[in-house]
């Protein structure tokens, strides 16, 4: 089964810091030290690492134009990882403190922009896949998408949406030779991950080990416990139901 070792060209969205940056560096097999622009300056001569500007909060037309330009510039692009995200706290016991603008930004950044970008990248990835070359979509949800954190209710909801979307895309796109792999960090953002759960270095090491396998879902640390308790077998059940529905629909 194809995995990260088969990727020829990957775009990691949200790689200026945190999980995305460390995963980018690990994929490139470089030590995580300089900022991304310095890294590109130091190691871009051989063409292995390039930086592109992509604003996930841009309007749909701008986002599509940017993605079209990326695909035109990098026609060998066969993998996209979605690592950008924001998190805001909320206390519904004090509804007057709820910032609905933050809620909408959180939903758009963490979920709807990802759906939009996937939709725009898919024609290219499907075309490559149908030519016999495996392609990849890497989503990053969270343990909070399986067991929500009440103090970050909206963030948890966006990650639950990514989790559900990843399962559906996995089932739908396998016939197009597009592999969907979901990474599930323990909880929350890079800062909370490092403070409460595990170092970013340890997370990256464990994640990279799993990315080199045929795993479609990669729960790390405490997220693995929640996965085994609440989610194990769901992907297979959804796949079976989907195939049965297709057979029934074609009768």
C-alpha cells in the first residue's frame, strides 16, 4: 500500500510553525532549527524545498487562483497536508463573552477552507491517480474531534467535522487512487500538545513512523486511547455501508 515514502512532491499548508513545520522538516529529513524562510534560503538550491504563500482565509476566487498557480508551478504535486488552524476558548455560561466573529473564523480556518482547498486540489490529484500514480491528502484533526473539550467547544466541533470528512473522503476517493490519511494529535494546538501531552519532537517521531505504513488513521498518544474506545472499526463499517449502498443504487 502506498505511503509517505512514495510521495514525490508534497505541499504542507500551515508549515511556518508547530506541527506542520516539524512534519515538513521531518519529511525533508532536516533538523528543526531555522525559520522556514531561512530554511528555504539555505536548502532551496537543489529544488527540494520551496515556500509558497497561501492564505486559507482568502475568498474563494483568490484561493482557487492561488491553488491553480501552485499546480501549474509544481505539476508533480502528488500530496497535500492541511495543518493550518486556530483555536479560541468559549464559556457558554457567560454568553455575553462569546465572540461570534472568532467562532466563524475558527470554523472557516479549521474546516470550510480545508473543504474548499481539497475541492480545488482534487481534479489534479485524481488525474494523477488515474494515470497510475498514487496521490495523497493528509488531514489533521485532533483527539478533541472524538472526545470534545468543553472549554474549546467550537474548536472541538471543527475537528470532529474534519474527522468525519476524512472518513468519507477515504471511502470515496480510494477508487480514484487518492489516499486520505488522517492524523489525530492528542489534543488542541501545538502549545497545549507540548505543555500537557508530549513534546513536539516525540509527536513528530511517532507520526512519521506511522506515515511510513499503510495506516489511514494515525491517532497519537492519548488520542489513540480515545480512538480505540470510540472509533476503532468505524472506517471499515462506513466503507462496507458505502459499497452496499452503491450496489443497491445500481440495481
